C-alpha cells in the first residue's frame, strides 16, 4: 500500500497524471485507484477527469465511422501523419505541430494514421534482437503526445484517420481472441476518447483525407488520377505537393504530409537496414477561403530545433 493522500491531493494527482500513473505514484492497483475516484466523485459531487479525458474507466458509446464529413468555410485544417511515437522521444515536428496549432487555431486537427508503430503486434518477425517497446508503453506515451496536440489546438474537431500500423492493435486481438470484441479496452478508440476515429475524412465534399491510397513513388500523382479530387495522404513519408489540371481547367491538389517522426527514428532503423530513405519530416496545413481549398502547404523540418513554413524559420 502506498502513501496516504488527502482527497484534494488525490484529485490533483489524477487530473494531472491519469489512472495508470496515479496508481504507480501511490503504489496502488488501477482498480483501487478507480474505486477511490468513484467514491470521491459520489461523496463530493464532483467529476474527476484525467488528462486524456473520461474514457480511461468508462465505456463510451460506439462511435467508429468509416467516413467523417466536415464543412470548413474559412480557416485552417492541420493534418499530421506517421508520428510513430516511440516512448520517451519527442520530435521537433511534434513540438512544431503543437506550436502552430496554438497559433493558427485550426478548425480541425486530423491525425492521418500511424500514430503508433506497434512492432510487437506486427505480423513480421523481429529482426535479430531489435528492441520492441511494450504496447502499454507505446499507448501511454501516445496518449500524452496526442493530448498535447489537442490541448494546443483548443476547441476544434479532432479526428484520427486510421493507418495500417494503428490497425495492428485491433487486428491482433480480433484474430487471437474474437470473443472479446465488445469489451472495453480492446478497441484503439477506447484509449483515445478525444479523437473521432474513421478511415477517411471528406472536407466540403471535395477534399479527401485518408492514410493511404495508391502506392509507389508516383503515389501522389496516381492518387489524383484515381480519386478525381483533392486528396491528402500519409504512409509514404515523402512530404510533397502535386497538382493536376483537368480538361475543364479545374486544378486538384494532392499532398503527402511526410512524417512527424524522424526518418532516422528507432522505429525504422532495423527494417530499413540503414538504407537511405526518400522521407522527410513534415506535416500539412490546408487553408480554406469561402469553402474553397487554397494550395496546400507543408511545414518541413529545418534543424533539430526549427522548422520552415511560409518562407520563415520557426523555432520549435
């Protein structure tokens, strides 16, 4: 049994650290911490909410969607892909993402897939004796990071367009223990209640955002050909913007938003065998005027402490 703390101290700990970290600090089981929280809420008539929202210990109504539709007349949408958050590491692009979210006050933040790497849930065998973080450590670190983004962005739509690495979490469980399908905690969204999950997002009915579509080095161009509309993807980590002007003189834009992760990150070093990678650390900014998409913009890594955006070098 850990140190005894007052109700006020318990509330402060829980709101700052959440369920699991409070349990560690107090040397208590998670179930006992959750029970004390409920007792205090009942006795004092208050609601105690951790840094990642209420979803830690309550079961939300199912809200997964295949497609989310947004309407943005004027303002910005920030799209960040391929964070591949690794426990204990914070990249310059993550810091810049939070900073720019505070400055631009976007209408929406879209995490466009592969927020975590989940190598332990991969169908691929380990390479040699590579270190693979525990799933719980990946999830807890990612919870902290995406909460930082949500807090910086303020009141706006927060969406997670799922990627192939994100899908590993539920795919592994569904294949090994399908009987647990309706139990809280087996779905990725249970651990990230601040974000609405979907496979794709349509903005103003003509801007498609999804983690991946076509593959290969010409993917951005082929995405435009096959979708026939503005399209923003991640997955390839290439950080590029392409345009296609159609026969009716309408121009559509394609963007690969690069990766919030560092291309040299530990999540990639083994399976890429230290080969050169045509990857860039970046994220995307969409700007709308009267409902119309302007040319998409990239925020690109400049140094380990700064990024480039709109002709300026910004410390991060």
